[in-house]
C-alpha cells in the first residue's frame, strides 16, 4: 500500500489492487477515511469515515484539495485511469 502523500502527519494511501473511482485512504491516529478524488478537477469528497472528527475531515479535505493534482497523478500512475 503505497503512501502517496502525508497530510498533517496522516498517511494518504492508494492500494494497487483497488477499484475505481479514483480515491484515497487516509490513515492515522487509529482512524481511517476514504475520499473520492473526482479527478482531475475535484473537489475531493468524503465517502467513508471511521473515527475522524468533523474538524479533522475538513482539514483532510482542504489538504487533499491542495494536493489534488499530485493525488490524481499517483492514482493514474498506479491504476492507469481515473
């Protein structure tokens, strides 16, 4: 599971054997959330949340929006399509 970004000390992961649509798993502090990226233009959107506070989710969404081009590029590098 390649870590493609770090946001606020949290790992942003894309699993090589995962499915479309383009999305990332954000893992840390005993929590995990999944965000659809809506590549290539965004905005990222929360799909699943297991433990992050509402405030953390907002921060993660903001961080993903800033690094969306990179995250989408990594999805494309690993999976070939969005």
